[in-house]
C-alpha cells in the first residue's frame, strides 16, 4: 500500500504492539503450550508424534486419535494383511470395477499422478515384482528372467482404471498386486496431521520411521529443525521446516546379497530388477505422501533423471548420492554425488 509513516507514528505503533503483546500474556489469551511426545509401532516402524498442547489430557487425546487414524490406514493399505482393503482389491484384478473407500481412492489417485510424472519409476503396481524379490531375499537366489517377465505382465499404472464419479477402481490385468510400501507411510503421516488439527493441535511433528511430516513450528520457535541422516550426499546436516515433509530412501538396511551383489528393496518397475546402484536419497516436499513417493522414484531414476523430478514437483528438493563401501562402514562422506540445483519455489 506504500504508506509513508512519519517516524513518530512508527514509534507509537511499535509501543502499542508491545502493550498488546504484554496484555495478552497477562490475560492468558495466548496460553503457553507444552511439548509432549508419544511413540507407538505403526506400519512396522516406530511412529513418533511430537506436539504442543495446553495440557496432558489434550495432548494425549490428540495423539491417540492420530495413532488410531494411522492404524486405520494400515488396515486399508497393508500387504501383510490378507484382509486389508488393498489386498481385497488386488484379489479382484482382471475383474469388474470395485467401489473403494475415500482413503484408498485418494492414495491410488495420487500414486498414479506420481507414476505419470516420474516416467513410471514410482509405481504402486510393482507388487508382483516385490513379491518375487522378497522370495529372493528369503532364498538367496535371484529370480529368473522368465519369472520377471511374467510378473511384469501385471505391472503398470496404466492398468489401474479410476472412476471418480462412482469412486471405483478397476485393475485391468489379472494377478495385479498393489503395493503401498513406497507411499503409505507418507500418506499416513499426512492424515495424522489432519487428525491432530481436528483435535486442536497444529504445532506438531509426525515421524514414521524417517518419513516426517511437520505442521506449525514448536511453541516459541520459527521452525522444526530436522536432522538428516548421516551425510552420504550433499544435503545439509539439518533442515528447518514448517508445514512440509521430508523422506529418506537408502540402501542402508533393506537389501539382499546374491552372488556378492546388493539388491535393494526398491525395484525399477520398468526392468523388473531390484536396484543395485546403492543410491541414498533425501526429499523435501510440501507433504509427506509426495516426499515418500519421490524418494523411491528418485532412487530408481538416479542422479541425472531425478533432477527433472524436482522441477516437476513444485516446492520439492532432492538430494541424491551413491553410497560407497567406505561411507557405509564409517559414514564418512560421499564418493560420488551430484548436488542438485535448488529449483525455484
Ligand atoms: P522405506 O521407507 O520403508 O524404507 P521406501 O519408501 O523406500 O521404503 O519404499 C520401498 C517400498 O516400496 C518397497 O519395500 C516396496 O514395497 C515398494 N516399492 C519398491 N519399489 C517401488 C517402486 N519403484 N515404486 C513404488 N513402490 C516401490
Ligand atoms: Mg519412502
């Protein structure tokens, strides 16, 4: 508005503001919030909620509701429970459309969008390949090319048909298997944030085994300071976030050794082969669903192509590096990283 206030008026305004702040402190109209922290096992990982609330009963009730919401989503999405809604849907593949819950419809829709924007590097239809490689992990034998080719017949997000009027999903190929392992934790963290807000809590952090969603900052601070995993790429050691998310994908724990090669639990859906490129990715995005999925997508795409991904998702930033034997053991530093440009926000 371009106001030109004489300096005396400025001083008056500042003094008035100071009074206003002090006054509200006295009357308690902005009560001091306390920090509370809770943890529970959710989706096979330690789920942690840090929140600011007026008192313990409010904090506990909010966290309880958020954990219950995440458990409810696990019952929808889990591929370890034969009776989950996702598993029941997969069992109908090759058949007619099925009416699904709001949750399942929304996550499948978002997953399809991310598949399209990642050249199918991220793909929830990767299930048949995940099963193959899970068996490889148990037996220590690499799947045959024939097994891989057969599984690939049932892989591809284009085989998911969504009808938003009837809220139905049709899986067009037989033997399709939806797998939410690369997006479900992020989605659950986002939904937990919504549940906390309904319970009156907006200053919060939800951490599902490294998929982290934050809301408003801690009481008295301007942001959540998140420590990133050991510096295997050119990412910063900590990052300050408000109303955003961070996810990390790496080959640190989940891999299988076959004939001396490390195969990751992330699979390139286009080739059907588990990654061997030892990539470590950290993604910051506006929401955890996106961050979680982009971390898997960037792992598959590798440093050069992942750059395009960061540009296609506004507000996202991706750091990616290749782990070496040295930094796996000692956590020393990258032997080969490509720093990413920071895309315009
Ligand atoms: P986590 O955070 O649990 O370590 P990620 O978020 O990196 O795991 O996702 C890995 C999981 O996602 C795998 O265990 C598998 O279930 C599934 N997955 C593997 N490859 C892909 C892919 N290319 N696209 C989507 N999901 C995948
Ligand atoms: Mg993930």
